[in-house]
């Protein structure tokens, strides 16, 4: 009987050790405890890899980084729209009021920015010239300055050739007028000698700095003095060239992309379209 009793006790101890080894480990128990505390709405004592608030702060910084350029681009687009809308609404002077300033304007009233206005300047012959002196004539008006190193002379050559072609081949007369944006250096005598080198028919106009600035504003001409070495300077300008009909109404604006033949053809179209 003694060996049998030892055998039974040995089996009980083995079973007990087996159950103890195969029971839930501390890791699993800890997991179950943690799970139960979540169900009880308690905060588990853990250290997550990413803090709870870190993702929100990073997301906020990311949104801010993209929001600033978006706001800047949106503002720039708004300003561009206003500028385009303003230019689109711009109309020739003769279509904007009951009096164009020379007693021969249109009775049509159109709202919007106006190109052109009255002026009082000095010619190269030291004579006072106003907008009234151009009534009844076709006028090709160019804004520039005599010290322009490249664009100015090319524009004057183009103006002279186009006007000469209209007069010689089509018997259409247009008065070429040069308005300086540099009255400090373009005195009447200097301007007279300068324009004579291109075409004696070109009428040069200068005047006080305030008068030239006012005319440039009324005719929507951009210009800015650019300082060079010493007292030398250039004038950054848009080189506007306008065709004005006998009523002092601006009918066309020409850029620097035209050549003499193209300019003369476009001028002829405008002049003949009115006479027909």
C-alpha cells in the first residue's frame, strides 16, 4: 500500500505543478487588468509612443504652414482681378463725358476710368500748346524721353515711317506728337534738335515737371526715374503710343511690338473707318 500512496501523492503534486505552470502569466493578467480599467473609464498607467496632444499640435502647425501661402496667393489674385477689371472698364475719353475738353466731345456717358484730359504744355518753338490745338486733326501721341538709349529712338523711327507712308501712299495726314517724360533735361531747344534728327514733322511737347506728371496720370502712362552713376539717370516707362481722332478721342493704343508697316496699316484702318 505504501508504494501506491506515494504514487498518488506524486500524481497530485505533478498535476498541481502543471496547473501552476499553465495558469495565466503575469503579463496576461496585467493585460486583462489594463483592459478592465479601460472599460471602467480609468486612465491606464502607460507610456504611449506618441503623446495624445502631439498629433494635434503637429497637425495645427501643418495647417498653418499651408494656410499662410494660400492667404497670400488669394490676396494677390484679388488685387490682380481688381487691376484687370479696372483696365477692362477703361474707355477712350471721347466716350466718357459730354465734353472732351476741346468742345467737340460725345454726348454718350459711360462710367469707368477715363483716358486723357486737358493739358497746357510748351512746344519746341516755345509756344503754349493745349488740347484745343489738336481738335480737327488725327494725332499720333507718343510718350518718351530723348535720353532713351534704345526703345525711344526705335519708336520715333517707327512713328516717322508709318506717318510718311500714310501721307505719301494714301494721302492721309496724321500729326506725330512727342511728349517728354523727362522735362528736366528735355528743354524746348534740346527737344527741337533731337526730334529734327528723326522727322521735322514731329511736334515736341515739354513743360513743368508737375504738368508732365499730371498729363502722364491722365493718359495712364507709367514712368519712373531710375538713378544711375552720378547725376546720370534713366526713365523707366511704358512707351505708350495713342491714336487720337479729330474729336480728341483715343481710338487705339499701340505697343512696342509693331513695326512701321504694321503700324501704318492699323492707322489706315482707323482713319478710313471713320471717313466711310
